[in-house]
């Protein structure tokens, strides 16, 4: 098939590269500077396998880049929309990029026979888009095909998904979507568009809720000297619950969970429904960093002028994305308290933030620090020489925000009398 994808950001680029790998001819469309970077094989996102696959598909002529949507989609079998849908200040999804695509199609008066919406959009958006295209005399069908990609394992998630969802209304659209994903071995759910749109929001909301649930129980563990890791191991062993997304820590970050939760809450409000489970999920998440900081400040007494070493800047390991990262909340609080931040991340570099000094290694983070906090569970942080790390510190307080240190290592550290180790939920 010939596919045009508008939006060569995270979702669009991964889809483009993976669809080319499946044998389709894909043209990814974006702004001039994005296309220029991609043509120079320069990737701003850090995603395992993506670069190699991109280079191979381009050399095989299966992946092209363009800046003109109408030219690039002429003769294509389908147009996939993968543009950003950020949250506006009022909590609603900002659909201006989707509207801009629609405006170009209206102006051209033509469009491929199938439009596949990949962007996460509020329920009813695809219905509206199809109606307005058809009202303008453009014969096309809009289908919703949500993405369930995790940053850091997006290529794997695309090629080996748990499920693929098609929200579409005709057999022709379903047949085309099946052809598009031919070669991927996964169950396919075909449903109406509105349900498909809601599947995306509900999935992210449920995952966020699992994390906040684990974090809430971790507070109970702390009060009763139980161990959250053991509690969640026992809880997650029940197949009805499952072991994933029950890791307590400093809460979820990233561009998706908070945004989608907000958007779902706003959709609920629009029909007069409050969604208290989601409100509690967001609130528990917002409290994680302040709660950890309270513990640190209780130990320090006066925080002003202290130096906090931070390990991990991105919102999770295996990505360089800092959007909605717990790090940003931490820095804001440190700024308020007059605490200096010295941070290290294996892939995030040159982040310019007031009150933050970025250093080149974990050891530089701990040198002279009055406490060190682990924000993300990069494997190299687990492997660090922690005995040396604490020796380098001015005040030996270690906040293990992701519970990454092994019991053996903790036992070694706390035999040194001035080491204070603060994990989560135990
Ligand atoms: C998430 C979903 O997992 C994807 O299915 C979805 O497609 C994507 O959002 C999206 O809507 O685009 P992502 O944000 O890349 O993917 O990252 P996750 O691996 O889900 O992690 C999100 C956050 O939750 C991270 O900050 C992570 O540290 C945190 N987390 C995750 C926990 O605190 N505990 C856990 O047990 C799992």
C-alpha cells in the first residue's frame, strides 16, 4: 500500500518506519526543518532500533519525506494523521493541528479514500471530521486506530502489540486496515469509532490508576512497616490484576498519562459526570515528589543552600523526553526552598534550567551533595558503585525514589553509621 503520514514526530515516525518495514511505501510529511533533519538521518528522539530501521527503509526506497501534504497524499491508499493533540489550559484537547490538516484537505478538495486517525482525540472527533470532509464533497472514510506505544520500546510495541484496534464503519475500511497491518501477529478488535477513541483514553487512565494505586498502598506500607514490593508482588500475581504498572515510586510522568487523564476528566464534565477515580489518580501522582521532599527537609532542618544530587532527568529510563517529568516538579520545589540541584542523566543533555547544574557522571552528582535522589531507574544507576557514591557525599542521605537498590547493597550501605537510606513504601 502507499501510505502518507502527516506528522513525523514520535508516533508518526515510529509508524512510518514500522509500516515501511512491513513492506508499504510510506511518505512522512512534516515541517521543513523536521524533514531536513530526517533527510540528514538526524533523529531528535532517542528510541531503540528506530535509527537503524529508518536508514534501511530509506535506502530501500520505502520511506520518503516531504513537506507538502497534498502533493504527498495524491494517489495514496490512505492518509494517516499523527499530529500532536496537547492539552489546553482549560483541560480540553487542542485539536488545532488536526484542524490544520483538515483545512488543507478542504482547500485541495481531495483526500485519499481512507483517513486513519492515529492522534489521540476526544470521543466524536473522527465522526465530525468525516462529516465535514463529506459535506465538502470529499469522498473518504475516517477510521480511528489508536497507538499503544511506550517510549523506549515503541518499535517493539508497534511490531508486537497486545492488540490492534480499528474503529471504522465499513468493510472496505476494515479490509484496508487489515492489509496495512498484515504481517503483525496480534488480535484485532474492530469496533465503532467512538468506542475506539475511548479505548485509548481508558487504557491510559487505567494504567495511571494502577500506578497511583500502588503509590497509595505504598504510603500505607510505610505507616505499618510493610514492604510495597512484596505487597505488589502478591497482588499482581493474581491474573485478574496482573503484575504490570504496580511499581511504586515518585509517580508517572511523560506527555501521555496526565494529558489523557485531563482530557477524559474534561470530557466527563462536558456530559455532567465527575470522574472521581481519575481525580484521585492525578492527585496521588501530584503528591509524590512533595511527599519525598518533606521527608528530606525533615532530616535537613533548614534546606536553604543545601545541594541535592539528582540521578535521572527524563520521565523514565530509555528515553530523552522530559515532558511532565517528575524532575521538573522537583526542580520547582528546590527553587522555592533555595536548594541547589546538581543533575545527571545518561541521555538528556544541555537542559538549561535555573538553579540546575548538569554534570557528566553519577559520581559528580554525589560529590559534595547533601543528599542524592534517584528519579529514574536507568540500569546503569542500579550497577553504580554505591559505596563510593555515598563516600563522596557531604551528607549521606540517599532517597531511592524507584526502589532500585538491592537488599544486599542497602545492607552494606547502612552498616556505615552516617548513611540514611530512604526508599518508597517500606
Ligand atoms: C504510555 C502507555 O504505556 C502507552 O501504552 C501509550 O501508548 C503512551 O503512554 C501514549 O499514550 O502515547 P509512555 O508514556 O511512553 O507510554 O510510558 P510508560 O512506560 O507507560 O510510563 C509512564 C510513566 O509511568 C513513567 O514515568 C514511568 O516511570 C511510570 N511508571 C510506570 C511507574 O511509576 N510505575 C510503573 O509501574 C510503571
